[in-house]
């Protein structure tokens, strides 16, 4: 029953960049794709209808956060993530490894699992890799991520080696647990090892030996030199079979995304467009707009004259500046609609240019445009 | 040019309650009507499309607040309130009298006008009744309110007498200024006098002698006994000509609205439904729902099973509780959509029952329903 008909199909290639279609229990998604972040089952400041209108195809939620509130039993009782939230397209849930290590005090990692205090109320929580699989099975997410062992950058090679070992051990136990329970969901592995290629390679090879439906690169985009990051992606490309999805976790700058796509990456997620929207930083095809800037006080133009989003079709920079200054909730909503539309539109163009074998040219042009000063 | 074709037509009566159609430069509105509050040109946590879907026909903004930010020159330069905000239906702007006296420190009232410090940055501001007319002409609002002199409850009869005198003086100067400037907008008067009938009557008669397109009752709903308030409305009904709109300012409880409609009131505004929405207090036809209550944690029902709003058609109490607990912006948005829909729906039913000559029966049934305990 597992994964039948839920594979990946490569439909176009341009260098290492590729367009694929990944089948999930709740629909087929095209890649390269950006997954808006819905940590608690809702993308901040935007509803599902607006997300669909912006072109969102899959949302990302968080196993650890949902385990804390409202709890996977509650989500399951209400029809899983799809029934509970009302987003009936595909869901991917991150395992929460990153959140556990970055948000919570007093984390203690043993072979058995992770012991830590809830960042919400201090409750002691113990999560084994098996628990993380069970929680995601209860949530009913389409793409489940294994629990990984995340280290900050920089970490010593010796510590990173231990983290990779633990990540492999946990990945194996996750897979075993997954196999015990018939499910139509997919389980994806996460490699660690930072930009130590020897360790990253080991981590990826370990995951390949276990066998997953998709392969994520974790622990990147947290301060390591860009050249080393990109080198890692290139080498990883030749390691992971071409018929498997590759997901670069948490990477949000358009510039990095464009380079990563050029190195064979398929999936991305980041809070950048939504968080920036709430902070009044808006993307445009000609650079970023800090909407609180006085110069927009009487600017009748939309954020981006070439943008077809609801916000750009209806509102001026002057009005958006006014809403931001007055701390109106509509400011967060309208800005989020625009920023997500902008991101998802770039991904549409990425896919199109790959299909047309003109990805490099598209990338070059967009990188130049983004370097322009504020409009 | 003034007010031609912008009168009021009474289309149905049931006792003192009536259904009317008021023509404004930006459309005809039916009454009894509820005006959602858009203090700074945006209703908190809801967009114009959702407002239209909920059945909003006219929005209320605030002269004093818009004068402070972004300033009437800016609004005018961007096409007036309609062009600036994108709400192209009718706008009513309150003069800001209430806000000046309740929000700002060190208010000094002279015959000439009001001197006070901005509640935003302490800037000294001096507003004469003429300025308030000029600002609203610049804003391009459809229904302009005169500057009135608002006193808290309780105030002595002697002080209230002075307030009524000042209100009349200012109303006359407002009208004179208005007549100097050709405009298609309407100017409405505001009576004061609290529940001292002798003073309220004087105030209304003074306004009638000056002549306005509509008559508001100000300074009510701030603590005076309900019986005295309702008595005042009844007596005011026989004073104001039947072919003029009557607006009871700032009154928001459904129970009071139902009684006021029964005493000939046509227009209402209040922040209650929107503010309550953000605080997680939701209206239903069977009483209020405090959404954070634990008992809703797994409640699959919509807020109100009989409600046709977007929120009730898509989301469970359990999910709405979760969003509220997690302080998601979507919580404010979805709750506001529901509460405003609930209010506007009651007004639709008010108009319908008056047209069917069954208003009293409708009022009795709804009052009974609202007394039920939380569902």
C-alpha cells in the first residue's frame, strides 16, 4: 500500500535544474516549489483562499509545535491536519528537530531521543524518533520528516560527526517504525554534516541505504560560507538518485534559491516572505521596499507595477504605508498576500524557464533586477 | 448643486420603526443600518471584499484621526477617502468630538474651538468647527458630521446646558462654512443634552432651525439608565421630521439596537463586533461564545450553525480556538468576518421584519434567543 503511485516524475531538465511532479495523497505538486510556513496549521496573516489564489500548492507545518498545541490527538479527532485546518492540499510537516534545538532550554540528547522543556510552559517533553513518526501519522501529513540532530554553525567536525551518527541511527529507527504502520504517507530523510563534505556524504549515503521517499539537506543556510554551501549542493546532486525529490530546508533568500535550483534542488521553505511582510519589508521585481519610508506617503503606485496580486491590484504604497504606520492588522494581511504572491510567482517562472531551457538566462536577469535600488 | 437627489425615502413603517433608503454621492444605503468602524480608513482585521461579502453598505471613519494621520491633504491627493482606501461605497466621518474629549490630554474648549494635544505625539492642535467641515470636504466623505461638544456621564445640568449652547453655536458655524463651499456631500447635525429632556429638546430644535441633512443623537450610551435613554429616543422621534435620517451614535449592543429601532432610529455604529472579535468573543444566535474556553477544544461545530459567513462555512470552533490561543492573525480576521456578518445579518432581518410588519415579533424572539446560555 505504501507509496504506490506516489513517486516523482521528472518532466523537464536544464543543466542540473529540473521540473518535476511529486504525487502525494492530497494532490500532485510541481517543483521547484516554495512551501509557505504554517507552523501551527495557519500561515500567519493569510487565509487558505488567498494562499490558493497566490498559487500555493503545499504548506509546511511543524510536528513539534502541533504536538505541544493543540496535540496530535486533537488534530486527529478533528480529521487530521486537512480536516482540522481546512487546507485540503498537501501538507509537509517538519520533524521539529530545528525548533527543539533552537527554541527550547535545557535540551538533552541521548541515543534514545531528545529530552527538553516546552518553550511554551516548561513542561518536560521526551521525544524519540519513533514518537515523531507516530505524531506525524496521527496528524495525517502527506510528507513526514524524520527527527534529525541539528547543530549550530560553526560546530567542530568531531561534534558534527556525532550528530551525523545520531541522525543516521534515528533515521533508521524512524523508517522501521514507519514500516510497522500501513500508511499512504511518505517519509523523507534529513542529512546533516554542515559543509564538511566527508560527513555530509556519509549522512546522505546512510539515508540512501535506509531508503526514503525524498531527501532533505538540513543544517544549512545558518552562516556557512555561500561557496561551501553551493559546493555541497553540487556534490549532493550527484549522490542522490535523479528520480528522488531534494529539499533544502529553511533557505529563503531568492538569490540563494536561484543558485540552489541550478544545483538540482526541488523544494524550499522559509518564513522570510511572511515575516518580512509583517515587518513592512516588501519584495518587488526591482528591489525591496521598506513601506514605512516617508517617501511612499503619497506614492500612488502599487508595490510592484508588474504584480497581479490582490494587494497590487487594489492598493497604493501610500495606503499600505498608512496601514503599516497605524499598525492595522490589514497591513500584515495585504503585505503577506503580496510577498507570498511574489515568491510563488518567481517559482512559476523558474519552472517555466527550465521547461524552456532558458533557466540560466532567467536567473541572470532576475539576479540583476534584484540588485537594483529601491524603486 | 447641494443635496439634490440625495434625500431619504421611507419605504416601510412598523410602529415607529421604519425602513428607508438614503441616497449619497456614492450609493444608496438602506436603513436601519449598521456602519462598521474604520477609524483610520480600514476596519480592523477585515478587508473591503470581506466587508462587502458580509453585507456592509457604508463605513464610518474619523475626521480627527485622519486629520492627524495621514492628514487630509494626503488623503485628498490620493483621491479622497474612496480613492485612498479603495472602499468606493459611501463613507460617513464622525467629527472626532468624542475622540478629542476621551483620548486626548489637556483639552481646552473655547467658543472659538477646541485646543488639545495629539494623543499620538503630543503636538498641539486647534480645531474650529469650520476646520472640521473643511477637513471632511477634503476627505470627500459622503456624510459629514459637525463638531459637537461632548460631556461624560454624569455631568451636571448646568454644564450640560453650556455644552448644548456651544454645540448649537458650532453647528451654526459648521453649516455656514458648508454653505460657502459647493459640495455634493451631506452635513448632519449632532444633538447633545444627555437624558435631560429639556436640554436635548433644545439641542434638537436648535439643529432643526439651522437645518441639516440628518440628525444624530450624541453623548448617549455612556452609562445613563436605559429607561431614560429609551424615553429620550421616543421623545426625539416626535421632534425630528419623519423624512430625515436619525443616527444614534456609538450604540452597539444588539439589545439596545433593537429597542432603538423600535423608537425610530435609522443608523448605528460601534466597535463592539470588531473589538469583541479580536478579543475572542463571538456572537451567535444562541448567545455569546468565549472561544478560548476549553470546552471548544474538540468542538467540530461552526460558531453558529445557522450562519452563512465564510468563517462558519469553513472552520470549526476547535480550529478557531487553536488560532486564538496561538495568537494567529487569522484568528482576528476569521472572528471579525463572523461577528460583522452576524451584526449585518440582524440588520437585514430587522429591515425585512419591518417591511413585513412583524418587527415586534422579530424583536421579541431575538431578545429571547440572545438570553440563552452559551451554546
